[in-house]
């Protein structure tokens, strides 16, 4: 048996099991994600995150969904990584860089009253709108308010990549949606060769959105940072929000503030420790 030490953290309800790989080695992270993410027989979470050394940034983040698949990027998780690094004196600055499979991301850390990090702003980089780079197989340059067959139903979709693929759908109300039924239909639709994360958005007012999300490999989660970014981008492109202004995205787990410009998408939100523990594998 091998003993592993972990920290359970959450960013507005998007919870992962974090392993400090500066101090320990994790074998078979895909299998470990499946085993430990189970909320009845494991620790419970949306997956696991490895905080690793990097040759090009202050640290490297690897994240694995609860089905064992490795994700390229997670906006809520990277905020928690920033908090972990500062709170554990692994960095001594408030402007840091994190290597991901979607490139290097730059974070600004904000202390709370206890001297620990309470909020993090992440430069998520530019939004990618070209269909073939998301990827989406529709023969269009950009998928903005386009009609597409999803399963047996025609939907109006906007597709964005924030380092991972997103499909945004605007609806009258998100409360009554049966995501357990419709989420997998979007995720596995033929037009999305790498599967897709899907955001269902209700417009509450100018620059105010309400969101539910179906994440590929994880199902419905309480929050998705990259999804909130993609939704804000889609809202601007669809005329519901303003470029260069703060957009409030309300998720089941809490709120994120997104600001979309031609240069980048900035995301600001909370990060918190749930508990520390050890597990034998």
C-alpha cells in the first residue's frame, strides 16, 4: 500500500482532489481519478489535479476528469492551484504563471483577511472561434448562432474554445432542463469529434447570465470556469453583453466575473480549501 497526501479544494463548487507532485509521485493518474472521484466509495470530486514542477512556469497543472480522461484546462481548478502555491509558500509573489496543456496561464492572487488567497484572476488567453480549431465539423469558419442537428433536434449553437471545446446554447430558462438526458446528446454529437462541454445560458439582463453546464467526462457540475468564459464570449457575439465590460455569470456553485476583450478573456472568482487528508492506494 502507498500513502498519498491530498488537499480537497473547490472553486465555486467545482471540486477536485489536489496532489502536490513537488513532494510525491502519482502513478496511473487516470485510474486514480476514477477511483477517488467516486462520492460514495472514494474521496469524492469532479476529478483530480496534479500540481507539478515546470521548466517554463512557476508550476504545471494536470487535471483528470472523473472518467479518467485528461483535460487540457480547468478555470476553477487553476485558481485553486494558485491559492495552493501561495498558501504553502511555494511562491512568494502575487503574479504567477501556470503551465497547462492549453499553454501557460497567468494568475493574479488576492489575499483575504486571514492572509491566505481568497480570490484569483486568471488571464485565460484569447477565445478561439475558428470551427476547425475547436473542433467542430460544420463547414463554417465560425459557429455563431448557427443551426445544427444535435441528436434528433435542431439547435442554435455558438462554439468557442478556451483551450478546451465549448458549445453554448441560449435558452429561456435553465431551471427546468433535464441535463442528464440532453447533456450526453450534445457531448457525443457527431459534429464534435473530441466531444464537447455544453453551457445552457439564460440571459438575466445586460451583462448578467445564468448558466448550467454539462462537462465532457464529468456530467453536470456546479461550475465551469472555461465554460463561463465561453458563455460570456458567446453572449457578446450574440448581442447580450458588452465587450470590455464585466459580465456576471451565475452558476449553481456561485458567481464568476468575466471580461472579454479582443486580446484576452479575464476570469475572476473564489478559491477555497475544503480539507486536507491522506489516502492509501
